[in-house]
């Protein structure tokens, strides 16, 4: 950038800021310049002359936007006073600079007329007939007329704004002659610069661009056929009603561009094929590719809250690219081969509009008539799988398993409760309960048992015909050394059997003790005092299950030590034997009067037979020392004496 351009750029920024603040166009009226010429034919070279006295840093922009409020970018501005316009149009020239320390700007317009030759297509027939089709674009539309010289001594003036964009001409013989055309203005402007186009086409007319763009079936039984026509070419819409033969629909046109034909009286569920038949200027019939309609219907498969759909169409000339299934206007499934779909994203109480779209090569489309469907469901069956578990003194949980028909994505699982032995069931679940597990904290399981029953209502407002059979809780109690549970059956149906679960400290089942139909169990206090217990039972058919509360059986440790024994062979009181209850670890030593150990055992069931080294010990008093640990981990020590009687 030289010094002069730099000054112009800075000045431009200054002026831009000023005009931006005011919100006005950058075009002002404080400058002045002349344009020679101000109107002419492309290519047009203009020369500018500055008319502002003592002007400095005069800069021009030759294609300025009058609505612009800022100075042009530096690459678009120049101090040069000559410029050539190669393309037609109306252009604004901006002048800006400074004089006497004050900035100025001025705008003026230049009109450049079109001189390029119009564009056209030429079709020749073997019998000497030709058709000239004008391309309607900015070039042809710039002229007042198009002059056509047919090359056989005849010429024709043609308005590009006429309704017809083609001209037909017949030659006396089929000899090929060049045809020329050029633009023209009413006042004969630009004649010396006017471009000329020469056409010598010999190819018969092609109707390849005539074709169906889309077929849309309507619920009313109408088919809307959208197709591309060619100006002056007679095109007829044909239909195959299913017998393989194409017949006229009575829809005929010869306009160019996108055309619409509506065929009434059809069955939207039936399949039809459509094609176009066109006659070119050489009287040759040309058929377009065939496009089939497509229909969609509800499929035979009917499941809960699932709408199944299928569709079909007849063969098309073009290759099938894709099927698109729409629900309420949005695509939910696409496939190039599948002819069915199951829509699982639906809910009862709502209706959905479906339509299928076939996409054929070159983006030809066929639309089915829409169908409106609602999801169906079966009546849900009676709930027949449930369980009840006592968690603690104030909590019972219920669990339901749902199987069968009539199940929907949303539902209301109704739960009712009554005391065991009562028929006064009351609803305890909230409205629209959708949890299969229910926690009931409004109970007193240490005092009584409770019965629960369940009913299912789906999203389609259909309920199970009845409540489930009741399933009741089991109350497990400790009556040492016995544990017992309520004798009333937890089910309407017979009980298969009771099983007593013996669990370790981590809640793992160590043993399952079958109890048949018994409702009590006597514990082996020496072996079972450090476990928890739970009763489980099922109905005779195995569908209902009830679990009692978890009972941790605990008691204070008991150690019973005899004060004498008589190992004399009479089978009575022959051994020194200690009894222990609620003991998990045990160790005992027996000493004589001199403090010597005569017997030792770590087995609670171990006992002394009154012998030392296989010889009978002397009668008299002996000392015992017992160290034990109860089931809770507490240490216990016992020391005393007993009498050995001979």
C-alpha cells in the first residue's frame, strides 16, 4: 500500500465511523465528479473526472452498495479514474476524499447493457422440421427482442417475454443450415457490439428430462402426480390399474417446468403404476420411467402397545433406494429391503398418523396415503405370581411378577391389605403405582400377620378381571429352645410345605430344614444358637411365596457342671460331663490336689472317665478350670471342684 492509498484508507475509516454513527449511507452529496460515458454497452470503459477543488486523496469504488454505511474495503477502492465493466448491469460509483481538511463523498450510477448472445437449444428432425427453444435466463431477458436468422433467407423477431419459449420452422429440404440468433434493443443500441450465436444441432429431440418427480396418494382417493415437462411437448399421464395395461388418465399438458396432474376416483389402499407418454416435434412417442404408488396398512401382528405396519408397492423402472416410514411427520424407520415394522414407542390413549415414502433413483418419490392408528391391548390377566417378606417389626415388602398379555409401558398396580383372617381389604398403594416392589411401613409384625392382594390396570384403562389370591406374611417368634410361626395358612391355596432357613452372620443360607406342614422347630442349643432363622413357604402351585421375618436366636450362655460322679461300672453317673448352651468355643482342664493336669478337652461334648494314663484315679476332690466364648463373642471363665467317688 503506497502513501496515497494509506491516506485514503485512513480517511475511509474516518468517514465510515462518521456515517455509522449517523446510520446514513456512506454515499454523500459533498463531492463531485463526471462519468464519460454514463451509459453504454458491455464491455464498457468509463473515465471519471474529479470536480472538487483542491481535493486530496481522491478514491473511487466502481461497484458500491448504496445501502452500505461504511467505506469500501481497501482492495475494492482505487485512485484510478478509468475502469472497464465487462458484464451488464446497473453499477454505483463512489467517490470520497478530502478538501480543505474536510472529508467528502459522492455517488453516481452507470448503466451497462447486455451484448452477449442468447442461449438456445436446437432440435432437427429428418423431415426438415426444426425447433428452437430459448433458454430463459438473465441474458435473453435483458433484450427487447431476439432476432433469429433461419439460414434459408427468412428471419424472425421473437420476444423473450412471450408465453412461448420455442419456435418451429420447416425447411424445403432436410439439408442442414446454420441458424443464428442475437439480441436486439428498440433503439438499436449496441448493434456493433452484439454477440451472435450459431446453432447447427442435428440430434433428434431428447425427452429424457420429462419424467415423474413424485406420486402422492391421498386419503380422498386422489393421486397427485408431479412431473417435469418440456415447453411445447405434448405429455400425457398414463395409469396401470393393476391389469398390466396403461390407459390414459385424461391429463395432458405441453408446458415446461414442474407440472401437477391430479387423478381422482382411485382406491388409496390399491396399488397403481404411472408413466408419462410424450411426443417430440418429430412425432416420436417417448415413455418416461414407471413409478408405482405405495400403500401402508396395519399388520396382522397385534401386541400390547405395539403398532405393527406393513407396506407394498409394484415394480418401478428405477432402482429402489430406500423406504422411509413416517409417524406424525417424522421419520422413525428406514430400510432398503424391509416391508414391515413394529412401532413400540406408542402409548394407549393416543392416535398416530403413519405414511410410507419410497425413494427411487434420481430422488423420485412415492408417498402413500396416511393411515391413523391407535395401539391395542388385551385385557390383563389376574396376577398369579407374588411374594411377601417381613423385613422388621414395622416393615413388610411385597413383590409382584407380571406375565401374560395386556401389559403396557405405564400402568397402575393396585395393592390392598387386610389383617390375617379378615376380609376387610383396604387400598394402600398410591394412584398410578408403577413399582412392582412395594414397601409397607404401616404394620406391626411383632403382633400380627397381614395379607396382601394385587390388581393390574393398564394404560388403556383395562383391569385384571379380579384381584390376585391373597398372600400373607409369616410371624416367626422365639420361645427358647423352640421357634414357632403362625399356624394360619398364608395363602388361599394349600401350603406346599414350610422350609426353615438357617443363616450365618453374613446372611448366607447355611442349611434348609424341611418342616413339611409343621409350624415349630426345636433348636439344638449346642449347635444352632449362633444362627439366624427365617421361614419360607410357597403355595401348592408354586406361584405365591411368603417369607417370615429374620429371627436372630440369642440367649445367655449356660454352663452346667456336676459336683460329683461315680465311675463304678453301674452305668449311672459314670463320667464327669459338662453341659453347655449358647457356647461357641470351649476348653476345660482338670487338676489333682498337687496341681497336675489329669484331663484336658476342647470339645464341649468331651468328658472324663476318672482314669489317668488308663489307670483309675484315686477318689477325692479334683479342681476344674473352664474357659469358653458365647455366640456373641463374650468370654466366660468358670473354676471349681468336684468329688470323684469310688
